[in-house]
């Protein structure tokens, strides 16, 4: 999705992403000292995205694309 939006604005960027795997998720919620009541709502690192842009002037347009398309 983001790659299509960025390409639409003729921005040259590389996008990398990852999702937390099930084992890592279970390990995290079972860690000693953690007491999650609703881990799906409380954990904030289930998905990660990295957008690498090549020109400083592309940063602001990319930020605007993210803001306009985030829920």
C-alpha cells in the first residue's frame, strides 16, 4: 500500500517491513514481570515498517502520505 502511494508521487524509496511472529509474541507476553490484560491492544510492536528515502526533500512528502493514510 505505502509503496503504491509513494510511487504515485514519484518518490524513489525503499520499503522494508516485518511482522512479529507468533512465537516471539507469545514469548513477549509470557515474560517475567509482564502482566498484559489485553496483549493485542497493549503491545505496540506487532508490525514494523522502514521507509528509506534517498533525498532529504522526500521526507516531508512521505510523512504526509503516512499521516493521510493512517488510521
